[in-house]
């Protein structure tokens, strides 16, 4: 899934840094990925640590992490559900087709008519299975995660869902096929939450705290509203041309509030090692972050340059640079 702030390309850098600081054996350690997003960091270290705690405020993120982190046991029958969902007939009156496809009269073009109907039919069947007790929570979130990622591959957007494209792009014209969202199997249980980070931090503890909060004023609830709509699948009145839903605004996207929120988070954190990913274009400066983190213990920083996430054509972007610098701020709390 194309995702703003995804750490997929930075995983080797992050993994190496965590091992360099914490030590060569993490098998007895508890890792918390507090702003998990698509859960890349937790997924990378899931089989290395004793337990992963994953959290994100957005429900679509909870669904992804509930599968990739929360699921840890082998379920040989799960492919049976995938195959059945790929064969079910489409429905004509589902929420996605009626509100986000052109043929319904909504004048929105997030999906082709066929794919919108397929999303509706699959989503409704998953819910029926759960309500009838035919599937448990592990399979439920595995199937929801599979649907979110499969739908994202045929979305008619420039990666994020702030707006749809005027014409159907090639990938969006392809028929949606549900693909299994496979997860790593191990013998450890993990925890997944969907809460405000500054609230949850008071109730959890561990060894390694990884922080990847929003860097700028872009709200994830707006950029990925369609994923929340598919995941929750509850009726509402879409607003405006883009069909936006109500969403929670993170204080980490506020120039006025971010430094205060960050310092309060660190003060409440019961973790020895704290790692903060933050790039050179974030709302907080490198010096500001150093000043805050140094209040709580020994501070260090590492950095790596990498290619910028591009959600649209280069000529339409506000930023000219093709790369950005990712800082990994490191705190050993004392």
C-alpha cells in the first residue's frame, strides 16, 4: 500500500539502529509502535521480540495491525474464505457504489462501478459471517485487511484519497481480486489498540518505544477517509465533492500543539529506549526535538536521506526536492 510516511524503504536503517542501541538480542523485549500506520516497523520486528504493542488512532490502521500484528497463529482455512469472497455475486445498492462510483450518479470516481459493487458485496459478506458466528475475530480482521489492501490497488486516486482522478487510470480499470494479507506466524501474543497515543501511553510499558507521528499539517483521517469508510462500513452522509467523512484531528499536525504533546508523551512513557522518526520538513525542528528529548535522558541522533513520497505529478508538488532526510532521534530514558 502506498502510504505517506511509510517506513518500508527505511526498515534496514531503523532495524540496524535499534539493534545498535538496545543490543544483539531482542527476544525478551517489548516493542511498542505507537503511531503504527500500516505497521511496518512492528511487522519487521514481530518475530524478533517477545511482544509487540501496536497502536494508531485511525480505524483502518487498527484493521491492518490487528491482522499483521495481532494475528500470529497458522489458520490453514483462511484461503477458503478468500476464494469464496472472490466468487460471490455483486450487489447493486451498496454504500461504496452508491456514494463513490460514477455510475450511481454520485459524480465521484474513486472506483469503477464494478469494483465499487465488488467492494460492497465482499464487505457485506464478511460482516454477515461475523454476525452469524461463522468466523472469529482473527479471521474477520484478516479478511478486512485483505479487502482494504486489495481495494487500494484499484483505487482511482493519486495514492491518497484526498481526491479522485478525473479519468480512470490503468490500475483502477482492473477488476478487483481479493488477495490474502499474509502475516508472520510465531508463538507470541501481541497487543493492538486504536487510541489516542498520549492517552494510551499511560497504560502501557515496555523496553522499546518507536514513535512515528505525523510530521506536518496533513491529517491522515482526511487523506485515507475511504479506507476508514470501507473498514467501518457504517452509513453517513458524505460531504462535498470528495465525499469526505467526519474525522479526528491529531494535535501532532498542529504547529501550536505538537511540541507540548510530544513532551507530555515522553514524560509519561515507561520505556527505556525511545526512537523518534521525523524528517527535515516536519513541524518540529531538529534542535527543538533535541532540546525536548534531552530533558529525559541521554540523547543521540542518526539520519538517512531517501526518496520523497510522491502522490501526484512532480510539476504539481509544492516541494521541489526529490529526496528528504529522515532523522532517527534516540533517547535512553533515565
